């Protein structure tokens, strides 16, 4: 079976995506570790959960709405001999954040790696943005990462244990995203949150980094992928000429979660086919 999406710019079907997520896994690199991955029922989060499990981590699959997606992630992990558990938790709610961390410790006895992946975007002209959409985007993308990280590190600090926090931000933590002002603001916030936490948590041996994907083939991009003209305009801006895959993001996350990355903290790692560096004379 091919491990690549059938066409680089179509939503890959479930089985090929799973194979791609495992393709470059380093066996046992994360053995003995427990990882929480938020938003692991689809897209980038699903690939990260599968990849971390393939490297030996026990994985907590967080989801909010799509139970069947969380099941798919769990089954993919189990079929490959990995270990995972599912917890439904809305990262915008403090009680759910507490539950997610508590369940991680109840079921697996520890926590080592937190991947703040859950994210949403709402497109609108700035002057049309509603308070409800603003709150949703900021609460999922920024508040969720803020308070889940807080709940996660409280346990680590109390137990004097090292840890890793990896935020899935976006090229838009640095690059403008017209018509997505709330999204860009949330990701810019995530960038400074990461930098601040790297300094505050460094003395506790907790490393904090961001992975900043560009245009990745995931459900969040479905309308873009369905719109040939918009898609072509985007591809024209990407020096490598294609969108990225969730599996490619997952590989970078696995490295950052591993002991090999023990000296890496306070940085953003861009994974965007060159999009952020693109410039053309008009
Ligand atoms: C957004 C996508 C967008 C990509 C590149 C991502 O963060 O979620 O909608 O296509 O950045 O602009």
C-alpha cells in the first residue's frame, strides 16, 4: 500500500494517512513516555498521536466533537501494537482541562509530553468578525494551550519531573493572514506564550517549543482544497510547489518530544515548503 496521499493536494483517505504517519517512526524513541495530544481525532493531531505511539509513547487522545475520529486514531494505534486511551475534553473549559490531566495520571500514571494541537479558524473581514467567533478562536487556540499547559506543568513541578510542551501554532504566528485576524492574533499569542514559558519552565527542565505549519492537507483546509483557483494561488506562493502532509508535521513533533531534542527550547520550527520566505518581484 502506498504511504503517500494519492494526489498531493487531495485529502488523503484514512488508511494512507495512517501509513504515512508511521513511515519514518523511530522505534522505541519515546518508550516509557506518556503524551497528551489535543484535537487528536483528525488532521495533524491524529497523525501526531499515531506517530508518537509508533515511537513507543502511551498516548492520550483528546477530542471534543468527533468521537468516531478519536476511535479511528485509537484503532490505528492499537492495530500497530501501540497503547492509547481516549478522553473527551474541551480545552476551553477549566473543568475539562483538569479532567484531561487527571485521567492521564489515572490511566497511565504519569505525563511527559503535551502537544497543544487543537485549533480552529474563522474567516471574515475584520469589520465583520463577531464576538462569538473571536471568543471561540482565542479560547481554543490560546486559552486552551495556556491553561492546559498550566495544569500539565503543575504535576511535573510537584513531582520534580522533566517534560516537553509542543504547541502546534502556524506560519501565521509570524506572517499576516488577511481575513483571519483572530486566528493570526491567537497564533501570535501562542508564539509569545511559548517564549515566556521556555524561560519560566526551563529551570524545571520543561522544554517548550512551537511547530509552525504552513498549508497542510487537513480537514481545516477542506474549503480551500475544494476551490481550485484559491488552491492554485496558494501553491504559487509555496516554493516547494505543494501542500504539506500531517505526517510531515508529526515527524518534527516526534523529534521535539524525544531525548535527542533535550537542548531545544524557546524556538519555533517552521514547516511550510518555504511559504514564509517567499518573495517575488511583481
Ligand atoms: C491555516 C490554513 C492556511 C495556512 C497557510 C494555516 O495555519 O490553518 O488555513 O492555508 O496556514 O496560510
